C-alpha cells in the first residue's frame, strides 16, 4: 500500500515572528505561504516549542553567558537562546494569522528542562524520542513535507531525523526563514542534501 503524505509545520509561534523573543528575519512574511500549504494537504501536523521557565537552553540560566553563545551540556554542545516559548505564554502561541484549524496533531517539544529539542522526532540528546515516528508509522504516513521555523534549526533537525527514521522529507524553502548563526543556514542545507532531503 502506498503511504500517505503529511505536512509538518514547525514552530510557527509568536516568539519566532516579528517582535517575538527570538524573532527570525522574514518569519511573519511566510505565514500566508504556510497557510496555502496547509490548505493543500490532507494531513497536517504542527510542532510547538514548549519550554518550562528556567529551561537549560536559556542563556539566562548560565552565568556569564549571552544568547547565541554555546555551553557544554551532558549530551554535547548546546546553543543558548533568549528565554522563549514559555509554556502557556503568548510567545508560545501560534501566530494569529496561521490557519491551523484542520491540524490533526500538535506535537509539543522542549518541555524537559534539562534537554532542548530542535527535532520533532528526538530531543537534543539524540536519544529521547518524542513519539512522532511511531505515530506516523501507525497512520501509514511515509512522506513528509516540512515548512516553518527556523529553517536551520528545528526544520533542519526534523528533516534530518525524518530521513534517519526512513521517511521521505521535502522542505518547502519559501515557507521557511533562517536564524543563520555562524553560517548555519548553508551548513544545514548541505547536511540535508547529503541526507536525501529534497527542496521544493
Ligand atoms: C528553535 C531555537 C530554539 C526553532 C527553537 O524553532 O528553530 N530554535 N528553539
Ligand atoms: Zn526553543
């Protein structure tokens, strides 16, 4: 039986849009593009970055550290961010213009204080699963189309993991925006290409 396709919309939340705590350049302008993608797919899944106060990825938790610097964590190097996407906050809410009513699953991630989670599949320790891979398999979804924020972090890590778990992955670049920290945009695009991710 042929598998089904799902659209995975990554982290289209206020804090990543204009005026948000971790605003990504160009994020707000992709909202209509994402909406037209949502309209075109039978199965839509959203992710929602969802951090408790004092999350270990926040620079505010590390003395002498500023946002966008890195810190060594038990699971490896972690980039530090401004406090963002606090559980239940307006910053963690989806952008008001996002037409997400038809969404079948909202997958929250990053809710463990000690581990960040860029990928929709596995947290940054690369071991703790979110449950998404089994959810997709049980629903006979084999192909993923990805969009959202940020291209070079949560979209890229999700697309790379999608390939590792055996799903096809296609990123709709014009429905993404990048943080581009120290060349992360080009680096992650190349890593995706090498992993067999395709681009629309
Ligand atoms: C993201 C940094 C921190 C993302 C989430 O959605 O790309 N980036 N948390
Ligand atoms: Zn986050």
